[in-house]
């Protein structure tokens, strides 16, 4: 599930005499910093709670820079085990 983060910077231009480009660069850095911190915390949580499957799971957890003011943390579905750990799997 994608959780959007909305940053309202409409008052910054007037309050701090910032150009639109400066505001966009600040928001871009903020979004990327939040995304990278989320990636770090997700990996830390996985490292704490997984044992023999830890490396496979972490190898499929990636940060994606999606361009200007966009960033994402994704668990690639290339390894079925990583997806089973994330989504759960029914008993055999």
C-alpha cells in the first residue's frame, strides 16, 4: 500500500522570502530524507525480527528515487520468500 505524504509549503515563500525553486529543492530534500529514513527503519526492524531469512529479505528491500519530490521504499517481488515473509503465507 502506498502511503502518500503531503507537504504544504504555501506559506514559506512569503514568510521566509524564498523563491519557488528554493522551496521545491527543500521539499525534494525533505521527501528524500523521509524516504531514506523509512528505508533505514524498515531494514532495522527486519534485521531485528528475522534470522535465517534476514539477508534475502533485506536484499529485496530497496529505496527508489522516483524523481523530483518523489521517493519510495519497495520490497521487490523477485524473491518469493521475501514476499511470503511480508504478506504471510497459509499453512501447507
